[in-house]
C-alpha cells in the first residue's frame, strides 16, 4: 500500500468534514467520521447499509465491496 496516498485521502476527507474555522487561532475543526451526505449517497446507490443508525459501522453490500476494493486499488496501490 502507498501510505502517503492513503494519508492524503484521509486528509482530503477531513477537509470535507470541516465544521468550524477558528477566528483566534489558525486551523479548523473537522469531524472524525466520514461525510454524512457521501454516506447517504453510497446507501442510495446500494453500496452500503443505512448509515443513519446507532451502529458505528456500516455493511458493504456485495457490489459495494467490489467497488470499494477497486477504488482502493486505483487510489492507493502503486503501479508496478
């Protein structure tokens, strides 16, 4: 795995989840969980179970698992 690319993607997702920018200090606060709108879209596409539950995790459907693995390989696995 290309850990630099993974870190870059996580950082980008944190940017997506910014909810507060500070006036008195540099930086911004970001949610630690993934963007709810994106999760809802994935659910709408049938790739994951309903994220609007008390559970801390979601279930990837069979097609969701295939697409997740393909995306992971495309984004984070270096080409030989």
